[in-house]
């Protein structure tokens, strides 16, 4: 993986940059594309219990990423119920914090992407979560030629989907 926090010195900006986050309670996958090409990816880890303090920490990391990488557009994975209502509530709160922060930073509405949308885009099959996670890793290996962790692979797929939405909605060509 790249540096865990993604706080590294980026190359000079040459085009449109898109940051995508695959939110989770303790491992947030991220990816950054520039003009449709993958620049960096990785995982930001926090404690499993996402308290208000941890949300503030993740928000600060997010602000640093957006500023440091000079991000133009942001994709955030939408929440879904996966059996634990408390996790849904926690991730919903985090999504709200990140949506508002994304808007404040970029002055554009962030793309809130359903898991079903990016998985369909990447042609990920399977009904079991583990099958889908493996499908995302296989997609990244086939498309980019390297093996990523499950969280990073999900973020790469989600961000690539967001890149395509940016192209469709803005008429930007990469």
C-alpha cells in the first residue's frame, strides 16, 4: 500500500483531480485520480469505535488530503444497512460530516455513490460480501496491474466510477 494516511508530497497538479473515499468504522479506503489516471491510494485507519473525536480526526485528515492534493471533485460511498443499525447511524453521521466538508472545500456537491452503482460499473459479481471484496481486488489487478487490500480496492473502484460521473456531468474530457 501507499503511505497509510495519504499525506505525501503530491506531484504538481496537471489536470482534474478526484478523491474518493470508501468509508468504514475503522478503515477508510481512499484513491486519487488525475485526468482519469490513478495517482495514489491507501487506507486511513482509526479506532473501530467512531466517537465524535474520531470523526473530527478523520475530518481533519480529509481536509488535509483535499488541500494537499488540490482536489476538484469528491466521491463518497453512501451508507447501507449491513445488519447493525448502530453502524448505519455512525456511518451516516460520518457521511454527513464529510459531505458538508467536501462542499465547503470544493464548492461543488460531492458525489454520494451507492455501493451497487460502483460495483455494477466495475462488473463485480457475487452475493456474499467476501466475493464482492475479492471482485474489487480482481478488478484493480486486471485494470491497474497490482494487488490492493480490500479497502483500497473498493476505494479505487468507487473513485473510478466517480471520475466517470464527473466526465458525464461536467463535459470534462480526460
